[in-house]
C-alpha cells in the first residue's frame, strides 16, 4: 500500500514538474524566458516550449499585436497666435523588440503606453505651437500629424531604443477650451441677434413705408371719387334745374304750387314736428286756403 502511494506521489510530482517546465506561446504574444531575473530567451513563434522549473527560469508574455493609445489628457495647448485649444488624438503602435522594450521601457504594455502618451503629447505641443488655429483645422493637419509621428519615432529610436514601432498618429478632435467656446457661442448669438434686429427694423420701416403709400393712394382715390361724384352731382343738379326751369316757365302758377308743397313736406317731415301759425293770415298756408293753387287744382 505504501509502495502504491509512493508511486502515485512520484507521478504527481513529475506532472507538477513537467507542467512548470512546459509553456505555450500564443500567436498574439511574445514569450520572454527569465533565468534568475535576467532575460535568457525571447520566443517569437507560437507553439509548445520547454524551460527550467521555477525559480531557475520563469516566463512572461508581451502582446505583439497592433495596439491603440487614446489621449486622456485634457490640458489645453497654445497655438502660434496664443489661442488655447484642446485636441484628442490616438496612436497605433506595436512592440517589435521585447528585449529592448523590457530593458528601456517596462515589463508590460501599460508601461509603454504611459511613456508613449507623454512623448506624443510633448510632440503635439511643440508642433501646435508652430501653427495657427486655421492651419490646425485645415488640410495642413496631415502635415502636423506626420511631423508628430516623425518626432515620436526619433524619440523611441534614440540612444536607448524602446523596441517599439509607431504606425500611425491621428487627431480625432480639435476645439477651443470650454471658456473660449462659450465666449465664441455668445459672440455668435449676439451677432445673430443683431442681424435679426436689423432685419426686423428694416422690415418695420418697409412696412411703414408700404402702409403710408397705401394710405396716400386711398386718400387720392377717395378724393378723386369724391371729385367725380360732385361733378356728376353738379351736372345732375344743373340738368334738374334746367328741367325744372323749363317746366316751371311754362306754368308759373304750377311752379308756385309745387314749391309750396315742397315747403310743406320739409316742414312736416316728422310726426313730432309742431308749428304754431294763424292759417287765416299766414301766407304760408295760402295754398291750403285755396289761394294760389294752379287752375284746375282741387281745393
């Protein structure tokens, strides 16, 4: 029984030892083998590999894929005309030499991203200081990112190479700081209000002009109509007077009788009209008394 236990224990120890000596390198990673804290080997090809068990040798992995670093700094930068702008950018980079990377940068991708972020920001600050806002927002942005990429590559390939390659540098957003943006919006709003008020004033003046012209035309039209009406009325009155004169000239007694009737009609036009006269002596009721009536008229 003890012998069986010994065999099983030995097998378990051998399996544990074998598992500590075998490791797999993924196609997306570099395998870095350390011997007593020193880099002994860098494995770039994927597959199963063998090493000494800890603590004699250890293995770590570093990503070999294309990595993306996005800007996280919101500090403004100064342009050539001393305007404060905030830019967002990203960098596409990869680790090409794990040995140099570990010796000069760090043990993982986060260390490289942190240092690369600082280098890229400094490069952007230097290049933006040389350019105006108009150039930053125009097609010259491509030249700016190309210059930034060149500066970053010079830094990472300097006296102490980082073992990385910068593939691309791009600006995703360029804008004024919040205070300036708010000021610009307020200025734009004030300008739009000024234009709107100017248009309203111009429209009001044009409206008053149109109304004044319409009132003038109305007065002229009414005056012309009144003039024509008076002219027609005068012509009618003249024609009526002529007819009356012609008719009354043929029979003067009838004319006097007719005028008396018209006078009576005007005097008693309303039921409430009252006139106090002496019919026997007043000339006004001469016709009622039968005097002055035309020949043949009934009394």
